[in-house]
């Protein structure tokens, strides 16, 4: 007999906790943003995904704004409100990466501004922490590739990264838990801000900022992006 999908208040409270932390760190710049948490269920091989429904921001959501979906499909298995198109990417990540239990997606101003300035799509490391916290190189998705509306290309890169930068749009970090995804988000955005500040200070001094040598790849480049094609954030 099938086991009914029920809402777990403890999971809901954890979701709200990290929604507040993400908003409190200033990541919800143009509202919205989203998260997804995998929860095991005996009738769903990939588990089920707790997430926020569409048309409300992480910073204003409450427990009643959480819905539960299937992972391979967009079917709502608990709740009534539909999810945003961005949940497609989170579901595909959870489907392809059984080691991942959570994702966080935000539209970070510093990352969007840095890549919008003409800087190449790469991640330079100034401090020693990012390679250890991120675990894998950052992957950059060119601006003309919409991996939220069409997830068919995700399988080609998702095994090799824990942080996806959607050029001109935002960033999605992955973790075994929401806590790990949150710390990877903090690490990535902090390093981007350090890079921006280092470039500004170096320009005043007439120098170039060095990059720290790390035990893993320091940068991940993307194919040339069609920067003239932009997508509106839809989380």
C-alpha cells in the first residue's frame, strides 16, 4: 500500500531557518531566490523535494509557502501552488547527484556585476579556503544557455561541480545538506568580492593581484557566451 506524502514540520522549520539566513546575508537582491531539500520516501526512489512555491520571495515566505514535489518530474505531491521554472534545475541536480541533498539558488549582485563587466567567466582564488569548501571547480553556464527551462545539458557537467554560475542570472550551490550548500554559497560569493576589491586596490597601486595556488583547479572557464541574450530571473 502506498505511503502518503506528509509534511514534516521539522524539515519545514529547517527550510525556513536557511531561507532567513540566505536573506539575512543579503543574497535576495531582486527578491525571489529558492532552495530545495531532498527528503527520503519509500515510494520515491529519488526521494521528494521540499521547495518554495512560485511568486513569493525567500525573505517573506513562511511554512505555508512550502510545497513538496517529485524529483524526476515537476509533479506536486504535497501542497497546491506551482513551483517556479527554476525548480527544474534543482530537481535535475537531485536526480543526477544522489550524493546531493540540497540546493540554493540566488541572484548575487557581485557575481552578476563582475561577469557583466567583461571579466572572463572564470574563478580566481585569492585565499586558500575555496577549493576545500567547494570541493570541485565552479562551472559557468553561458548566458545564452537556459538550464532552468531546458535541463538537457546539465548531465554533461553536474558530476564535476558543486557550484553553478549562470552568467547574467545567478548562482546555484549544491550540498549534502542545506548547511553545506549555504557555506559553499558564502565561500563563493566572498571570494568573488575579494577578487573585485583586490582588482580595485591593485588598479590604484598599479599592480596586479596574485592568485593563491590551490591543490585543485583554481578556475573553470566556459565557452564564449552570447551576452546579448539575457533571461529574466524566474525564481
